[in-house]
C-alpha cells in the first residue's frame, strides 16, 4: 500500500490479475498499480513521478489538454500549440515531435530504465529536454522536466484525471477536455495499444472490450474520467468539447477555442490552422515522428499512429452483439448528463 500526496492509496496488482495483464500487454512486465478512490490503473513507475506531477507548478499562461487515451488528444494539442505558438507556421521547432513541443507530462512512467542522453528515445524524441537540461540525467524524468522548463506559453498534455492533479490546476491554468463516443474510444485505444511499445497488446478485441468496460486499462475507468471533467464543465477555466463536434465543424470549434484561449486569431488565420492541423496534414508530418515508439510489425499490419481520424468507425468494426452490450454499458455508466454522438 502506498499513499500519494493526492490522497490516493495505491495497491500493486498481484497474482492472477497481474499475470493476465502481463500476458495480454507484454510491456507491463515491471508491474501495475491501482489507485483508489477512482480505480485508476497506472504503471508501477508512475509512483516515482506521481507526487511531482501532483505538485507541479502551473502558470496562468498554461493550457492543459486533458483526455482519456484516444479521444483526440494529439489533434487537439497540435491545434492549440499552433494557435498559440505557430500562427505563421515558421516556428523553428514545429517539425519536432508533438509531445516534445507540448509535453506529455506523465510519459516518464512508460520510459525504460537505464536511458542515456544518447538513447534514441531521448535524442530523437525529446530534443527539448537536451536543450533545456544540458547536464540532466533522463532517468530523473524527461517529460516532467521538459514540462517544467518549456517557455511560455506552455501547452501540456495529460491522460490523468482531475483527481490525480492538484486542485490549483483549474484555479491557475486553462484546461481543454475532449470526450469521445465510447465505442470509437474502444476501437482506437485497442489499435493504439497494439502498435505502441508502452502497451504491447496481444489479445483480441473482445479481450480489450472486457478490460475497457471493467476500467482495467491504463488510466482507468473511462466513465469516471469523463465524469470528473463533466462535473467541472461550468468552471470558467475549463473548455469541454466533444471530438465528434470537432470533426463535424472544425471552424466552429476553432472559433470557440479562439475565444476561450483569447488567441485573437482572424478568420483567415483560423482557416489556415484548420488546414495545417487537418488529419491528412498531421498524418504526413506525424507518422515519422513516432517510429521509436511503435511496434513496426503491428504498425505495418494495422496502420499507423494517425490511422483514420474518423468518428463512427465502430459501425463497421464492432459486431452487433458488442455494439448492443456497449450501448447498455454506456447508458448505465454515463448517466450523469453527458450525451455522446
């Protein structure tokens, strides 16, 4: 049992439960921890950085992109970073990895031990860390250190729920929370878990579905994650948006973001942002940036990091039985007012 500064108690997974997780997710060999309240499931290495993340010093100029995995995080963080840092599309670091420019604050929980500054996972994927910390040991944290030292205006990504972050976050900085239809989240998260090294998923879609509805995937229960944000949706520093609305009318959502972020971009600038951050543009720029994080065999078989970028793909990919079960589960677990499209 371990106690975090957030008040959560962590319990290591053991026995049959851990063995099953490690069978289906080959990257979880170093262990998993479940945190209560909430049931948040995270890697054992997260405990090394958990209190530093909780006590992170937020700035009033920060924007945090918060989502459950595969709810449009990468798209949203690229939109926001571009609106705030790269409106002329000439930023000197624009072609560097997205999560290096707008750091994924808890990503150190996935990095292997024994990294050196010459390791490809640092040298190729975290050039900002090398610039900002010319003498630092990457084993002490690449992404949390980069998050701290990134110059204003910072755009920071997280998949953690509100309860694992300090209450000062929403009182100090702005948060953009993106939610997505659970059936698309299921499909996209399964694909993501197959191709990325930090998961190494080897099971079936049915296996993944069971993990998903039981809240036993990394970052825990999707319904609880959304609920924590939904309960805060009227806070002036929280912008709650649905991925599907971004796809249906991106210009409308960019105008809403423009108002929320006070970026004061013109209509013409917003149109250019929409084009620059379109799925096809990001796919062209982005797939090469994640090569050091992907299982190349799965990558070639199942498609890349930017796979389809569409909503409703579940209609073709999930069985009628699974769709019916998910609809029933969604009606029971998301009964707090949120409605998915």
